[in-house]
C-alpha cells in the first residue's frame, strides 16, 4: 500500500509539482501509518470492552442473585413491610420477580452457549 502511495506521489509530482505531491504523500502516510491503525485499535478495544461491560453489568447471574437476596431480606423484614408505603413494597416485590425472571433467562442463555 505504501509503495502505491509513492507511485501516486510520482504522478502528482509530474502533474502539480513537488510541493503538492509532498503534501499529498505526508497526509496519506499519516492516514495509513497512524490514523487507520489507531482507529482499528480503538474500534476493536471498544467492542471487546463493551461486550465485557454488558456481560458484567447485565448478564451476571451472581450479581442478579445478590440483588435478589437484598430485596428478599428487605421483604422478610416485618418492620420494613409495616413502615414502608404500600407502593414501595409492591415495587420491591415487582423488582424481585423481574430479577427472578432475569436469572431464569440468564441460565437458559448460558445453557444454550
């Protein structure tokens, strides 16, 4: 690829002069040698780190079970249930059921892999 840049340099030098050809070559080398590899590296790193983040945040069965245990402890606490507004208690029950469904889906997904 770099050799083709030098071929283009020769053609531009004949057509527009050495100054224009040098500018074109410098810009092209910047793109080929620095910007393209940097972009590729950032893209692949972003993909892998993004997948790792999603796995840790959303497909983490242990973390979900831990959150379920916290909610379960709150709901088992008679003082919390008696003092908290009914909508808060209902929301906690709903959160618990949603997390339970998530754990089931995660388990099915993991078994499918």
